[in-house]
C-alpha cells in the first residue's frame, strides 16, 4: 500500500514514532495533510507531557558525559581513564549563563564559575546535539562579546541576541555589585557561526530579560527589569527596533525607553502573542532596607500597539498561591514553556508576607520564612528539585494566571537542586544545564556542568 493511500488514522500512528526534534518537522513539510497530522501529534505530546507533569511522573537522566559521572577520587593515577576529545568539549562548570534551542542543538553561552578566590567569566559557545547526545565547542568567527555573566539571550530565527551582562569581582550580601556593566548588543548567526556587534542599549543592565516581537513587518527587541550600572532597579522597558540587511544580519536602528514602575529582577517573561508579554514575579529591593531584597508574586501584561511603539501595563490576578503549601521557587527567571504553562525546576523555600515596621503588610511582597521548618519526609526531600507550574491559558480574556498543584513534589527521581541553571524545552522533553550546587562533602557552593534530560512516564508509577 502506498503511503498516500493510507487512512489518516494509520498514517498518524506511523508518524507518531518519528523524533519530535527533527524528523517530525521534516515530515510536516511533505504536504498539507502531513503538516496537519504532525501538528496534531506535537500538540498531543505536549498535552501528555503536561498531564504527567501535574502528577510528578518525571524521569531524570544525566547525559552529555563519557565515562563515570563522578570524579575518580582515591584511584591510582595509572588506573584513571584517559581524557577523551569528547571530555574536553564539555563546557566548564558555570552559573548565570544562558541557553537556547535551535535546529537539533542546545546552545550554551557565557556565565561564570564561582570560585572561593573569585570568579572566572566565559564568552565561549557550546552546543549539545540532542540526537547524537554529544557536546561540541563551537569555533566562531567575528567579534564575540567580552566574557561576562547575567546576560540575556533570546533567539530570532537563526540568530541569538546577547544583551547586557556584567563582570563583578567580589561578593557583598546576596547581590554582587557590578564593577563593569555592559550595554552593548551582540548577534550570533548560528548557521554561519559568526559574531558581530549590532548596536548599543540606552541603559547598561544585567539580571534582565529580553524577547523579540514581530508584527506588521516590524521587528522589536524588548528588555525588561534588571539592575543598572549603579546597581539600582531599572525603571523602564527598553524597546529596540531591529533592521535586517540583504545578507540576513540584524542591527539596532533605534532605541527608546518606556516607563516601567513595576521594578524587578529574576522575573519570568513569556510572549503571549506578537504584541503582548507576560511578566511575573521576581525580586525587588526592600522599601525599608535597600540592601535586602524581597520576593514579588504579582504579574502584569505589557500590551504594545500595532506599530510596537507604545505599550500599556495591565495588572492581572494570580490564583492558586497556596498550591504548594507555602513553598515557592527560589527563582522564577528560568523555566521551560510547554503550551500555555511555565514549568520551573527549582530549589524551594517557605515564604511569608513582608510586614512594615508598623505591622502593615506590603501587597505582593514576600520574604523567606526562616521560622517555618520542614517536617517528616520534607526534611530529606528539601534539597531536591521541586516542580512548579504556572498556567496562563486564557490570560488575555481572564486577566489572571494560576499555579497548578503537582501531585508528587519533589519528583521521586529528581537529583539534588541547583540554582542559576538553565532550562530548555526540546521537543517533548526538557534539559537542565549547569548552575550552582552545594558540595555534599565540603558544604560549599560550587558551579556545575551537569546536564539532565527530563522525560515523563506515560502510565502509572508503582
């Protein structure tokens, strides 16, 4: 029987065995019918992923390494395995880096390695092929950004846009005052492996978020939140118009600021459509003690007009704040988006509402609840990844988002937590790379280059 003569149900069953990363996308280009079937398969896989995610049915697996994952302590020198070329191509341990997915590879850029004597900064580019499960250090040309961390990276077609970032030398309280804060914008063409500088921002910033909007033939880079060179919260949304030349290279043609009184950093930012952004949570300075930072639990929409020139801010409600019994993710800036949900894999902690000196509560401002201690099995499980799911389906009509409860939390197969890692959605699974972990022997935080692949179990767990 010819493929073209097969019943649609049988064809859908056959195509469902194809890889979501590459093969299903290729099959979608065959004809209109195949495209319709492939879109249906992709939607079904994401629905299945969310359904199992709410049950906590995750399967964590460490990947991207050759040989034993643990270091070979107390082993004779001549018995240690040789270092292979693949081992040398694995990224160095790092935190505050960025990652993006394109084609069939995860691209990792920048970051820093937290050492006891200082920090090492990176401007290298690595890619992880999800089909071959191999790392490669990418040889690039052109003018790359200087080494830095806390940058923001967003993808526009086959180009990565790197904005801002900083270099700091010492630790003070929970936030590092930056000695050098960058305001340049660099572009990396993935296909040509070429770096080039494409413009400069009006304000230097780090700990910010960026995203690209395309509407009516206009391309705009939008940056929200973060800290400036004076280590103060940014009070504006920066909008940069992009132009493309005949060779497919982008550059900034014009930048402008729009007031953004809802200052924050470590926040979530998701694109609802080509004119609307969702901004959730983050951290802000304590009104009574500017050296301390509080947790924000509010959300708003940034709605642009048709020309992407002006915008309005719309506050929205947040429901289901008690879904995790007082627990809250350590940071909400890192997530994987699955359909209309943001999935966070984070260390968790108890929070309580911030009270002013006269006992009045600050709306939407919370702080760590150090008096509340975990009990029972939570004592053992508190140092592992927890799962948090924020759903924004119908946010434009309902002007609200909601936290969804997860049955098994933390997941039974989750490893120990890290912070400042990066989470990337790849087809119907999620990858988590790097971050700062707690050394179980010395109890000292250190950077990691662990890469985890997260699948869900379709079916019942025993």
